[in-house]
C-alpha cells in the first residue's frame, strides 16, 4: 500500500455518496459551508439508485383530503408503534418541502396532464401520496442530486474507504481512510462528520444490496467512535428476491408486480396468501407476505430451490411492458426468463435496516459531539415495519436538516481539538491488516456470517436459534483474528473486505443480541417462541456493546396524529 498519506481539511465531511449524503452536502454548499463527500462506491452507482417504487409526501395533488398528520399516523401505525413520533412529524411535515427541493433541482417526476405531480397508492397509505418516476425513482433522485452537486462544485471522492472516525474527548475531528485503487491513505480533518453509509442487510445470505455495500460500516464506525445502535434486530425482509443466479441472489422483483395483479403460488400450485391474509391476499403488508412465503418454504411447499412462484403471465403483455419494464428487463438479463409467459421463482430477502445509529430526532446528532447520522445509517422513523416510499423522503428531509445543523455547529466552534494519537491508532489498524498473513480467508468468513444470520436471524427467530447464532459468531470472531489480507495488482479491495468483515461481525452481534432480548412478535420481528405482541416491549432497544442493551421509552404520540390512526384498506394499492 502506498506510503503516501494525504491530509485534507474541510468544514464538514460526509461519508457516503447516496441520496442522504448528497442532500446534506447540497445544503451545506448552498449555505456556503466547505464540504467534502467520500464514498466507497462510484457516485452514480450508490445504493439509492436501486430504489424503485417512489417517494412519499402529502402533496394532496390527487387526494385533497390528505395531510402530513395522516401521513404521520399511517407511519406510526405501520411501525407497530416503535417509531419516534417526533421523528415521524419532522419527516411528514417536511416532506412537501423535500419534494419542492427536488423539483427545484430538476427532478423529472411523473405528472398528470394538467401538470400536477402524479401520486399513487402504496400499501398501508390512507391516500395516494407516493410520487414517482417510472419504476426507477431512486435512480432519478440520485441523478438529480448529482447534477445539483456538480452545479455547486461539490467535491466527491469516489472509491475512498473510511476505516475509522477520529475522535478526541468524545468530539469528532475527522476520519481516516484509503483509496481502493492506489492505496493512498487519507487523513480528513473536519469540524463535523455526517455518517451516511447505509445499513447492514448485506450480512444475510440473500439481500437486495449488492456485494460490498450495506455491510454494517455505519454501525462499526459510530460504535467505535463512542456511539450506540438502536433497534438493530428490526430488519425488513422484502417478500420477493430472486434466488438464481447465485451472484445476483436477493435482487428485488418490485412489489409493483404484486400491485399490478401478480399471484403468489407454492409448488403445489396453491394461491397460499388465502391462508395468511384472505382479504388482502397478495396486497398484504410486506412483513406478512414475507412471513407467508417463509412459512410455505419452511413447511415443505416451496420450490426445488427453496422459493415460491410469483406469476404475472396472466396479465396482458402490454400491461407488463408498460408498468413493469424493469422487472421484465431484469429477468431477461439474469435468467433469460420471459415473465409474460413464465412465473418467477422468489424468496424473502433482507432488504432494509429499520434500526441504525442512535440519533436525536431534531437534528440527528449522535452521542459523539459533531457526529451526525442520516438515511439508512440512522434510526427513529421506521420502527418494526417501514412504510413503503418513506425511506426516500427521509433522505431529503434529514439531509437538509442535518446539513444546516452541521453548518451551524462548525461555525460555532472556537477551535478544532485534534489528536495525533487517534490518527496513529487509525494508521496502525490499517498497517496491521496489511501485513496480516493468517490462514483464514476474508470472503469465506463473510459467507460464514451470512449463513449464521440467515439460519438463525431470518424472517422467524427463536431463543434456541439466536443463542446458537451467537455461539457461531464467537467462533467466527476468533477466526477473524487469523485472516490473511493480500492486496494485488487490481488494488486494495482485499483490505476493504477485511474492514467490511469487522463491520459485519459487529452488526451481526448487535442484531442477534437485540433479537434475543426482544421476546415478542412485532412487525418484521417474528419470534416463534413468543408469538404475541408484548406491551412491555413497546420500547426501542439500544445496543451499546456486547451484552449491553437498554430499553428506551418512546415519546407519546401527539393527539393530532393519534386521532387519525386507523387500519388502512389496501384494495387496489401497490405495496412497494
């Protein structure tokens, strides 16, 4: 690895170049604050670009009776009352402004003939409030934010891997990292750091995230800096991920496929949702459909590859091509499968981290002074079941708020305290990995963690399995101490994978321990040994290290939101 070490100073460092990181950087740049964005992926290929369905805001363009209060009520109810009502209010009240910002940056939303932004139904929404751009909304948002970033000359460093946050006296002063191609080291000095590096769903075997993203980096970076993790056990499993080919296992089939009339069948040809939700059938909520598919597979009515069938072949070909173009194209490319004639083999897949780094609702500050977390890295909005379309609006609302908070914090500093000792420790951590020549293979250990999590902390959990998972994780952690790391002519990704492995192990431990502690079934968290919801667990679980979990009370729901909570009929609604 190159012995070169570059020192770069900026007012605010943003880690992660997806939607939330870019929106925060735009706010900072528009405010006149110096900002630098670093990401381990190419900026055009951030995870945000995979979000298909849409973005929520009570614009009332289609249903005049909609309001931010109703959006908040739907969000709290779908969270199974684990969302922080204050966080929910900030997002739903700020959503219209978030959409307006995107429009100002040039976002090409689908519109009605009279120019209004189109909005459609998604599952568990009382009214039509999901704005969209085809079935590639996230990609258009990412492009729009990048275009605005370029107008503002925001510097974005691609392919830089952050290994450690730099802290002195519980106050952030920057981060340490290296270039994935050249190996050049970086010391970033910053007044404030915004952590926007995603969630941890890649630590399961089937995941809608791609290789080497969402491996729990945010969890590890925040925890090692002095932060805590809230609700790591609350992971949303998407009902429809592909099984084949293996290198693309977990790739999502948009739930629009069910929204447009797709039918779910087991290997016996039975339309099995009639057993689990006879009223809503395939339009049931995400957690219920995932549980139904899991149960069918577990009880032996699954396909040969351990899945179920999703069939849209009875729909008119024209409807499929017009409404599900990306699904059609994906299956053609990956399997040479024509979905207008043949069913799709799917299984539940780890999709979204609803928990994340502990943050305060008002400004998403963490336990570490000057450190903020946003997007899927953070927690508070989604509880035990995320409302479809809420993740994209969260990026915009809190991107703006956190950008403002970080700017204000930076401007108010008298001086930046640094610590050469903290930098030396970060440098030594990379040096040690570079010369590690153990017998264990990093990729094999990553797979071992993914197998453990899939086996013991999947859609359905119980005490026996979770305890076994922790025992397996103990063994894996011992093996991690004996890894061999071998940078090669193609670059230093092997070193990054070793750090990803450390992150995955930490995220797995937090998840298993919190899942063991939450002795109830609520939303995405199904405990077969505790099948009922328990009032004593209407709390957030906060993990502050191995074996350390505290229960955090959730603030009361404001009456103007509480009065609107109702069970939402899903007839004719998409369920993304």
